[in-house]
């Protein structure tokens, strides 16, 4: 009986381990934190030699502006910024989940940006019912799809009085997934970002614009309606989008990229996924450290990168600290801007923790409302 009981106990422990590892339930997070803390003790933090290895080729303010213009030319083509289509009032499309979720906190307007190949993106503007802050926060959801996945973030922003413009990434959430006709492949539905590589090859133009055009079009319309101060927040693929949009558009005064990216030299196996995250032609123009500089450069501008030390998807550990000082030193040499990298060790997961959101709201108050 004793042997039988021990066998049952061992089998139960084994099955519990499989479940916790697959579903990332207790005690998966506890064991992961313990393993990474031990690994951190065994590996010293990055020193000056490693930080010196990051390439940042921006000699002066003129070079920085030229790089930003080159990025805009790559994303939008010869017509540049003037090719950005204005958002239309959305009528007859999907109603969206945010209006229902936040009807007690905010009024709601919905716009749509119609882009090439039938790629449409919806924008949801939420205006707090009570006193409103001056800063409008653009919230970019990641690969989970609908912005309702960030409801806890949106609720905190609205309760704090910030107007919010919320977006899903292209092809996700309520956004369209059109069928395109490709010469060698026939009709292909664009149901995933990696399909965009086929579109690039077929039509000879980068699909990166589909990620940033809705954001910048939304800012254009808000500015035309009187808004004059903008911040941007996103996580995962939304964090990536936040960095690129802030690098392109100096009107984004403060940006907060959570669990969004690392330089290629810092990446591990499995961290080169998603078309947009590693498109060679884009990062030949501006590599990741240079994008971080561009996202923060300018008077009264700042960029905060938050990486989860115990992230269950990508960018885990404390790797961001290796380049933080180099990016900030470059900003100091170029004249203005503030970059910081925050390592969130308060939880296990891929997203925005309560502690990270507290930090973001405090920084928003300081950098956007009190300056």
C-alpha cells in the first residue's frame, strides 16, 4: 500500500507539473522567478564593453532629422506624410466592444482608416465623462487582437481623466482581413502579419505603413479637432508599434513601450517572430537602439521601455539595462530627450502589470500634465 500511495503521489506531482508548465499556473511562476534569480546571480550585469557594442550612428541633430525623414519615406513612399489618409466616421461596421464596456465612464466615437488592398483599421476614441486631462493617450493593443484585452489599462486611464484613442494592430480585432490576388498564388486572405511579406514581394512596397498609418491618421484628426498634447502606450506588438510611431512623429510627447522589443544582438531563440519585428530593410535604416533614440529625442520628449523580467513570451531578463545608458548618453549629446528602461520584476507574464501601470500613470502626470 505504501508503494502504491507513493506511486500515486509521484504521478500526481508529475501531472501537476505538466499542467502548470503548459498553462503557466501555480507554481509555474514561482519556479520561473526562482530559476531566473539564480541565473541572474550567476551572470553579472552587462558592463561598459557590452554597452559599447551597440551601433548608434547619429552624429548630430541634423543626422537625426535626416534619419527620421528617411524612415518616413520608407514607410509612406515618395509622397511621405501627405499620403496618410484621414480617418472616416465608421458607419455600418462592427460596433466594437469598448463602447459597451466603458459606457459608464466615457463617451465613444469610432473612426476607420481605409488603406491599400482593403486593409481597414478601426480607431475608438473614449472621452471621460468627468474632468479631462490635456493629454490624449493613444493605446495600441498587441497581437491578442481587440483593445478590450487591455480593459484594465483603459479603465485606469479613463478614471484618471485621460482621453484615449484605442487601436488594434492591422488584420486583428475588428480590423479587416482582406483577400488579395497574388500573381503566383491566387487569392490569399491576409489573416496574419507574416502574410504581409507576400504583399511586399508582389507590389514592391513595404507593408509597415499599415501598422503606423492608423495611429498617425488618428493623431492628425485629433489635432485638427483641437487636441495639442499626445502620449502613446502599448504592449507586446503594441509596444513595438509605440516605439516606431514615436520615432516617426515628434508630436508624441511621451511613449511607453511594454514588452515590445530588444536589439537583435540581445535576442534569443524564438524572439525573431512577426513580419514587422525583423524586416531587414526597415532596420537597415534605423536599428533598434537608433529607434529608441528617435522615439525620445526632442524638447520635453521622453520614452520609457518596460520589460518584464519574468516574461513568459519574449524579452525576459534584464537585457534592456545593457543599452539604457548608451541611448541616454546619445540623447544628451544630441541635445534633448529622456530614455529609460524599467525592469518589472513584480510578476510573471507577458503584458502590463499593476506596478508598471502605476509607474506609467505617475510619469504621465509628471511629463505631460505638469510640464
